């Protein structure tokens, strides 16, 4: 059994427990042991990096140090795209010798490096592998047309995320295809949904979400699958706002990749959190 350190982050313990439960359950079913980082702390997403560069780097590096030094593991699963972004940014900052010294002073010990940060897509694509995933599928999504939505944090900036193709990634589509579904070709897979503006510019956010989902539907998608709790809640909940302005709006389900993987490999429905969504997903998950 493969073992990865696990950093759930604040969202998975707060607004997105269905991502946490479906990811844990699907990982276990795929023989991946997730060892939660003992006493993990917030990575500083949103607030820290806009206020203090040193703190923004020190918070995730502190967790990476725990993984390497305390847990003696070489990889950590970070299913929240925002947390993944901060972890990768922290590791990137450590390439600067001056910044490294300052960060290690704040953390209180040296970070030896050598920890691979895996987002939700990476775990299934790289740690499990497409061949293994395909052999584990017992309930394939036969013919379901899905738009794979990456958002802006999984791939950009590429010098930080190390994404193979920051503008048109394809790993999530490969996973969706392995599950029996049909990934659609569409134009908005890496566009920002405006989650960081959710509290202060709601009209802007609703318009961003409308454009993204309109394109997904125009390209034939029956559902959107994502790998970020901020993107999921934004695309899911903002459809009510779209409908107040457009009574003819047809809602589209917003799934987590871990829910699709879990359903396809036979994870019990109770662990997938399908009733947590605002737009009903039970129909497409059936």
C-alpha cells in the first residue's frame, strides 16, 4: 500500500466535508494510505500572501517540514487547489537563499526539501495511475458527458505549479475517460470563477460563473467536474443568482473528481456526500 502524508486544510474540515470523505474513501479503496499531518495548521491561503510574503511562505513550509522531518514521507496529498497553490508557492520561495534563511528562522528549523506536493488530480493520475484506476472501475459512467474544470490555481503560474500545460491541461480528462465518462472539449477549463471575490463583488462572480457554465453546456456537458472546494462551491451556489436574472437558466451539476472516482470504483454512496450540493447531482451520479 502506498502511503502519502495528507493535508486536508481548512475547507475540507469546514465547508467541503464531502471532498474530504470522498477523497479519503476513494484513496483507501485504491490502496493509498493517507496519513494526516499531526497538528496541521492553516496554509495562509487568501489572507497571508496578500499581507505578508514571509508568513505566506513560512506557513506551508512548516507543514512540508513536518512531512519530511517528523513523518519521514516524501509526498503529501493536498486536495484543495488553493492549499496546493500555497504549498507549491512556499516550496518555490525556498529556492531563494535569502528567503530560505528567513523562512527557516520563522519555522524554527531547517526544511530539508524533497517533498512532492500532489493535488487531487495528481493523486489519481500519478500516484494511482490510469491503468490501475481503469482496472478498479466496477460502475463506469457510460456515456456521461463531463466538462473538466481546473480553475486558475491548479496550473498557474506554471513556474510555481510546474504544470505540463498551464493553459490546456488534460490529466483530469484522462481520469474522467478512465471512469467511462466522455470528457468534452471546451474553452473555459482554466478560467477563473472569481471565488476570491465571492464576498465583495458578487455580480462580477455570477457573470464569471455564467460564462463558464454556459460554455460547458454549449459544448455538450451534462455535468462539470472540479478539483477545488472553492471552485465547486462557487459554481454550485452561484447558479441560483444566475436564475434570478435569467428564469430560463438550466442548472448543471458540479461534481468533485473524488466523488466520480469513488462512485466508479464502488465506494458506498454514504461516503461520497452527494446530498451536500445545492444543484442535485444524484441523477448524473446514478
